[in-house]
C-alpha cells in the first residue's frame, strides 16, 4: 500500500495531509525518514508520524447532521463545540470530509478513508453538493443568472452550477443551490456580492447521498459500497 494512503487509513490525516507531512520529513518507516508519498509499505513495516506509530484501521463511514454552532475543525482549544464532541469516543480517528462552517448546518461525511476524502474534495472530480439557502432580500432570476455566471470576491471567481428559487419576497428568499466547487465560505461570499446576505445555510446532498430524515446531531454508519456509489457516483 502507498505510504500516504496507509497514513490516511490510520486515521491520522487525509491523504493530502499525509503528502504534506511526508514531504516535511515527519514520517519514518522503520526509523528512517521517507519523503516519497508513493513509497510502498508492507504489513511488516513500522510507520510513525511525528514519532507516533500509525495503527492501520478498518475504514469507517459516517453521515452526520451537523447543527449550527458546531465547528468541523478537530483541534481548536477556543471552540465551544467541535464535531467530535457530538460523536461517541469509539469513532476516534475519523475526520470530516470537506468544509461546513460554524454557522451552517446539514450533511457532512466523516471517515478515516483518505481515498474517499481525496475524491470528494479535489476540484477535478466536481462532486455536486446541494444546499438550501435563505437570504435577506428578494432573489431575482437576474441574480440567479449572475450566480451561475460567477462573481469575483477577493480575487476568487465564485459561482454555482444551478440556483432554483423556492420562494421570494422583499424581506427574504429561499433557494436551492448546487455547486461542484467549494472555496472558503463560498456561498456566503457569493450571495453577499449579490447584495443578498445569507441568513441560513443547510447542506442537504453530497453527490447522490442525501441528508434525508436525519435529525440535527444524529449520525448513521453507512456501508462503504453505499458511500462510494451515492457520494461519488461514476467516480466510485
């Protein structure tokens, strides 16, 4: 197995994070520093990251309904509520796939499968994510077209694949938004540029995997085949 994948399956970091640690010289195999992410590891090898041994674990897949006010960062001493505080201790070693900011809610996947994490978060795979977004002000068809064409904010081009207005009034509007990319605070920044500040944001779908009836702070363990089939579709 490749070294970066071995580390990811050990639940240390994602595969991308493993690449970084390896190149920084923080990974050793049998006491020797190895800087090649694709170095082949066997079951007889001893792998350490920052002098801590990596224990190979079976992959686990969890879907979770993140409430507002909870952060997805695993280590933040200033945070009141972290996502792992809401999950049983037996899930130590899993990590959230992608971003969902503190003030947003909805579907998030947690796993120790670095390959899945890579496939879901790398822009080249263009995995769709669907959100319900409530904004202040009236969302018009012209604003929808501008969102789909893209707006520039702080040098980033922010755009969506599709916007569907559910209801709109002078005070506030509700829409369904589909994106296949995810820059930091992507939708909040985009709608702010349109003059429509986000009041509430909830993710309801990743690929073909839906939040469904899962209540806030509830989780469900999902089989690998279902995650790969529904979250990645043809990529799985």
